[in-house]
């Protein structure tokens, strides 16, 4: 991994760390939790793909 990739991973983990407590608190129903986690997964995937094409 290059330094750019490592910084990207650290950034994404920091965002996850900041958002996760509130996210878990507001998603007390399983259906809502699964829907929201899939939206977040898509967002993270899009960010990773964009970073891959810009840097790579």
C-alpha cells in the first residue's frame, strides 16, 4: 500500500468512528439498520472507486 492509500483508509475509518455511535443509536429496527448500512456501503464503495481511479 502506498502512503496515499493508507491515508485514505485512515480517513474512512475516522469518518466511520465519528458516525457509528449515532448511526447505531438511531437504527434500532433491523429493517432500517440494513437499509442504512447498505446505503453507507454504497457510499464507501463509490469513494474507494473514485480514489482508485484518481490515484491509481
